[in-house]
């Protein structure tokens, strides 16, 4: 089929949908993009962008309150006006949504936007219930489902009857609760727990297992130690068996009471961040022969194809990792495939960054993951008291760990807990992608007094004692 004049329907308007719409239009297709809510999806509106703004503001508040240089720079207790911070945050979100989403869609004549809720009528037609009334049938040659995901809510008795927060409510709250309980032990839970603690909340984290339990155990241990040092209460191997909300005398004056195996936890607000559920339930996927897994995620191949020949899917509604850069890459490749090309998404060297302080960054395999694949490994862990940048910062919390395949000496995984770990991990991505050995990495030139130099030093530890090297030893 000629790409010119191909009719492509896209459900959603987030990272995957936008990337696909622009690439499909560039390939000569006509695109109908259907969005039931706010243009832009999770990342710009209620995810990455507002959360990183909040985290940065909290970091500034923390530095004003305490730093390793308090002996020579007098610390002060900051006055926090959450409503003004929120206005600043929302203005930047609105600016980015307009600049990167709404404005681009408005300016592209090959893309038509429908505001409404879509469901499949059959394998080549959608029914769209328009937000301002009526229904429209949209016929398509190809369709991309890119509907994202929503906060999952665990089945804890009493939770649904309480005014708990998900990350969405937490990010738009104009107040900082005096006491905040957080249920969850991964990215969103821990990023927001620390941010609210730094903005003035007394925070208690309830982790069902350990922090970041799917990662190398040293990661969770390092983050837990950093949190406890800041006064955040971390309760590992702790679950809430019941949630009660007791109303107070004034409006919003109530109290959450969480029953756990280690006693009661009381808080003024409760944040639930235990993962996200794909937004697929209302799409009538069965009418189009699209299969989902037990969690409701759409099953796709490396080319983003579903089991229905004309229908593709990308982003958080699928069984792909839930990161916006994965979604956007998948959306672009889906559009290439929908218009007659052949593109696949390779996630073998996918970086992950968690914006706690210190940050967590990983790529490739941990030792445990490599062993599950039958790979014999060697590894070294470099603590940050061996990294000159960390010493100059008077902040040596964390480590950099390199995992190599023993037989080839190739780098296959990096795990880092460090300030700005997110900035060093892409160098590790490129090293893994280019199949570099640990000696190749050790032989590279790295600028002195950068955190990324820690990768070189960690690589050198496979053959040298870095404590015996001069400052910028080559």
C-alpha cells in the first residue's frame, strides 16, 4: 500500500502518540489523533516535568537548610510558599505542553485532533464519543494505541474510602502536609517522599520488601541510608493491612491511621505509589482482536505490532518498560512500520534514572540478572570516597558498580548511586552499546573532577588499586 494517503488513527497524545503522529505525517500519511483528556499525556502534564520541578525546588530548600559547607556558609531555615512554587511549576508545564504538543499539532496540516473517547468497533474502525457531544466513526488503514497508564491502587481495606493521594494529587497540592505516609518502594514513591521531606513534611515510607527490591541490593541499602540520614523513616518489609481516615474538627483536618505488622502509622496525608496500570480497559480491544496480558498491558512484538494485523501499540499501555523516552522511540518506530518500513526497538542498553538524592542510575544487567541468563560475571564496586569530584564536593554517599562478562571482559551492566548519577549513565550506555571491554573504558580520556570520571576509575579497579594512583592518573 502506498504511504501517500494512508489513513492512520492514533489514540492518545503523549510521548508515543506524538512521536508516531509526527513521523507518520512526515512519511506522507494522514493522521487522526484522538485524545479524551488533556493534550500531552502523563510526562509533561502529571509526570516527569512537574515532578522534576518539585524535586529541584526541594533540593534547593535542602541546600539552604544544610550542606557539607555549613561550617563556612551559614545555613538558614527556608520559608516555603508552596502555592507560589506550584504556580511556577504549572506555568512551566503549560509552556512545555503548548510548545512541544499543542502548538506542533495545530501547525501540522496532516494531523487532525479529535477530543473524545475512542473504542474499537472492529479491526479497521473506531467509534469516538466526542467530548462536546455526539459520536464519530473513524476508519483507518493502521491504528496506534498509545493510551498510557494510570496509578495503580492496591486492594488495602479502607483505602478507596479515604482521600488518599496518587502522584497526580501530590504534584498539584498547594500545601505541604505536616506528616506524610508513603506506600511504595520504587521510583515515584521515593522521589516524592524525599521531595516532600525536604519541603518540610515528616515522612514515613512503607516498603513491602526493601527499597528498589528488583535492583542490585546495594542500591536500596544506599538509598535507605541516605533517607534515614535526612530524617525520613523507612519501614522495610512493612505492609498496611488496613487504612482508616478519621475526620477531624475542621475541613481537611483528618488523620490517616495505617495498621501494619509493626504497629500503627499516623499521618495527615497518604501517598500511594505502587506502580501504574495500563489504560486499556475502555478500548474494547477484543472487538479488534488485540491481546493483553494479565495486567491489561497490550502484547506487542519488537516492531510494536499487536496480534491484529492493522493495529500497533506503544508506550505505557504496552508491556514495554514505562519510560517516556522508550515510549517516544517506540512511537517513531511504530510509525515507520505502519507506513511500510521495518524498524525494531532494541532495549538491551536502556538507561534508567531515579531522581532521588543521591540519584540512582542503571543500564544493562546486574550480576543477578546476568546469572539468570547463564553469563559468568566479574564485578567491581567503587565507593565515592575514591572519586575526586565527590571528595571536592564533600559528599561521598554512594558507589559505582561495573559488571563484566568474564570470558570477553565486555562491560554488560552498570549500577550507580551518586549525585548526578543520571549524567554519568549515558557514557555507560554508549560503552555497552559499542561492546567495549572494561580495559577499553579504563583507557579513555575522562575530564578530571567530573562524576563521570568515576566510570574510568571503576574500570581501572579491575587491574589496579586506584588508591595507589595519582589524582588524574591515566
